[in-house]
């Protein structure tokens, strides 16, 4: 029987972007069933959006991003042109892909790559469609679906589930009701999956 991991992530999170290659490797290593749950930072649980943090914490955020992009050898702009951004447009497109049983995880990473590595404005519908099309998906179909009542309800349900399950920041993985917050905790998730 496949092990199930819930993946709560923001479609504007540099940490979700940086964590994807390692998480993708864990999916293959453990043959995981992944439940895709796009969400945002959850303030009721203690999450603090970047621009609400004190200047010292924002400055350190860049220091850590620089360290990790070098450690992981991944292209990442420390101050992308279109960040911060509203992530719900991307999130709803990812939910639409998941609903169609298309590779929602690859779409998530491609949209994050567009924001953090290509300096593209992912709020722009044409950008999102082009990113999906590059993956061989029907971007226009996903765009048409993202504002439907079904997808809107799934987005709200994902956010509510994040709050109820104690998520405060992203990315967060849940395996057997244990939370693993941050891409630097993936080794612990690997250990738990291997136990």
C-alpha cells in the first residue's frame, strides 16, 4: 500500500521552489501518493507574511535564500520583479490540473520557477497559460476552470484544511499526522518514510 503525504505549499514560496527537486526524489524513492494542497501562510496559526516581518527578518530571508540557492545549485533571484504576488491564481490553476489528474506538482514547480527564476508575472493569465502549455498541458482549459465554483470551493477547502491541521507556513508536508515545515526538513520526512 502506498504511503500518503499531504503537501501544503504556497505558489509564491521560494522555499517550495527550492524544495521541489528533493521532494520529487522522495516521491520516486518511496513511491508516494501525494495529496496536493495549495495554500498560503496561515496567520491564525502564527504565520507571518514576509512584508509584515521586521526589516531584520526580511534581510535575513535574503541571506538564507542566497545560501540555499548556492547549496542546491538552483537559479533564483533574491528580489524577483513580481514578488510578493497573489498566489491564488496559480493555486487554483494547480487545483484544476489536479482535478484533471494532470501533473499538478510539476505545474506548481514550473509556476514557481517562472516567478523566482524567470522574473515572470504569474498573476498574468497569459503567463500561466504559457507555463502550463510548456508542460504539454492545455493551459487555456486550466485557465477556464480556475474560476469555476468547483475549483473555488476546493481552494477555500484547502485553506481551511491548512488552518485546521496546524499549518502556519509553507511548504509543509504531513505524513501520519506529523508536520514537516520547510524544505530543510525533508531529510526528517525521508527518515520517517523509511522507518
